[in-house]
C-alpha cells in the first residue's frame, strides 16, 4: 500500500488536472515536487484525505493564518460529488479549527461554483458579501461560519 504522502500526492495532482481553475497552483508546478515536499504537505496535522469504498476521493485542509482559520484546497473526485464526502471533509476541518480555539472559520469559493457554494451553505457557512479577485479574471466569494472553540467545531 502506498504511503500517505503518495496517496495525498495522487489526489492533489488529480485535483489540479480535473479543476485547475479552482487552485492557486498548477499540475506542472506540483508534479515536479519531490518526496520531501509531499511528505511535509501530507504530514500537516490539518490536511485531510477522504476515502470512500477504499478509494481516495478527496482532500481539504484547515490552516491558521494571521487572519484566522481557513478551509483550503477542497477537492472531490467527480464520482464522489453529491455523496456527502464534502460534509465529512468540512467536519474534519471544523473540528480541527475548534480544537485549536478558533471561533470562526473562513473559506473562499469561486463565484462560478454554485454547487460548492450550496455545499458550504448546507454546512453552515454564510456568504459575507465580500469578494476578491481570483484567478483568470474570476472572483472568489468569502464565506464564514462560527465554531465553538475547544469543542471540536460543531
């Protein structure tokens, strides 16, 4: 069985091939990363790999920045979309942020991703009315949701 970093690498590269417009990186850039970079990325305590029926089908992460906790890098294999995997990944991210004392979690979603917006709203995220320039002359919408610090997020 492949190591976790190899599994994470495979899913991340699949994400960059499937939906390059959704990420701030490219397949060409990341395929050149060596094992040390992939190990470091996969070892982050708040990087999550979703498995469905024995197959790796999604990734997401919860990371703390100066502005607070953010969900980033969300992607699901097309066959896993609409199956509830996004809910499991978001729950893991919210729990991680809550364990670290976060009161709020923020994420950015492309304005032209209505399915993603609905999934985040279903999980308690609300549009703030803010948007920022994204990639390729597209806009990213800011969404946020409250969490209970120390309680595991929900």
